[in-house]
């Protein structure tokens, strides 16, 4: 048996779409709707007036925020194929949002049923992760990461510099399969 | 700044006493009480009649099981001192027991308030942990662990072979401080 390489994959903005949820709730509370183009241009907190930023940040601490989030296009199909050739772990910094535990686990069961509970990690500081690759939308998670960080493009990181970046799951497929 | 070495520390039977909870609930349900000596002699499931083992295993899936567990003697004091010289992460295979998430987090806040949420990890397969040492009561967690596994003596592992074993938190202090 050859040892499979291991990929650690983040959830929010990588496989699950939390950005759209921010937008839905903001519309519900303030009656303002952003276009998909606007949503794609920068992190959601940067789209709203400064006085609303704390309210928007609070959303993620609400128990319903992470329920039934959308799936980032291509992630289901590409991760299923990666799963044949790599050990896949889902590594999410959920520890900051204890209300997210149950919905995140349910969401993974619904959309990625082939990922075992043994391969799901709720953590904070991701330097604790032992993997060869990490696909994540936050470069801060790569800072002390032992493997290769792969920055997954999200609205908030468009202008962040990082040498290995992918803009879609199709690009992950091309890089790793 | 020199880089601190990192210790990953398990919860059940290492810092929290789940064994006593099994015993309390078994007494409640079956009226049979074990002595501390009996409890220390082997894993709880091995003390009860074979037909009761599945019931005992179910206990850990109940939402109250992990609430207000006792603290393993010495762990508070020794980990506080280790915390000055090492990076400490709590790494618990909680993913199998989703009901344990909230009580485990609360328990850590109550008894180890100096451990930040960033340094708490709920996982399954512990080979995902990047650390120098792992203090754990299950040798299966050392199998693919990149660092040195330190077996913490618990009733169920008395007869397990492992080259680095500690019988108490005092012995951890002597080994690592």
C-alpha cells in the first residue's frame, strides 16, 4: 500500500457559500440587496456601511447562520474524484462559532456523505493540521502550515498575494488530478 | 523568538474522568456499584456482563454524558506549568459524539480557562494532528502520529504495550518540565 497524500479542505467560501447567507440576512434586516457582481468584488463586511459591520459580523454567531448553506460550484464533483487518490480531511475553524458545529456536521452529511466523521476537524489555529496541501480562503492559515497552502479565491481575498492560487474547483482538479 | 514545542493533549481519561460517569450511570440503571479498585483495574465495558456492554457504550452518545465530568488529578496544575514552555492543544476525538461538543467546550472553559478556543481541536482520526508530543490513553492514536506518543495510563490500557508511558500528571511533569 502506498501512502496517499493528504489534502485539508476548508468549508466557508471554499465548499460552502456563507457569503450569500450574509447577503440574504442583510437584505432581510436592512432591505438592501447586492448584485452577484458586487458580492464577488469584496468581502461582505466591506460592502456595507461601516456602522453595520459589527451587526454583520454577529450574524455568524447566530445558531441558524450555517444551516443549509449553498454549495460552492464544482466542489462536490472534484472532491469526490480527489477522494479516490488522496486522503481528504475537512478542516474548519468552527471553534469560534460553537453554534455552527451541528449545522456544519449535518451539511457535510448532506452534501459530502462519503467523507467519514473521522476525517472532519473543528479547530481554531490551523497550524495544528498535518497535511500535504491545504485548500483555504485565508492565507493566515498557511503561515505556520507545514504543507503547501492553496489559496481558493473568495471575494475577500482577491487582492491578497499568495503564490499558489486557484479560482475554481475546476482549477483544483487541473492542479491535483 | 524560539519556536515552542507543541503538546497535543486528549480529554477523556487523560484530563477528564469519563470512567466515573459510566460507573455512576450504570449504578443508576442497574443498581450495581463498582469499587474504585475495580474501576482502576480495567475498562468499564469489561467490568459489566457482556449483555450490558452495548448499553454502556450507548451512554457516551447521550447529551448529558460529558457534562460536569471530574478532572483527572494533577492535570490542571501540570498543564498550567506546561503552558508556559510549550504550545498546548487539546485534541479530542469528539466527532463521534456530536452531543459532547457543547459540554466539552464548557468543561474546558471551566477548568482550563487559559486554553484559548484557537487551541481546541475536535477530530476523529488523530493522525491529522501536527505536534511534537501527544498525551493520550489510546495507542491507536499514535499509529500514524508524526511526533512522540505518550501513553497516559487508564484502566483500559494497563496491559497495552507502549514504550513511553506515564502513570500520572506528576510523571508528565517529570518527563517534560
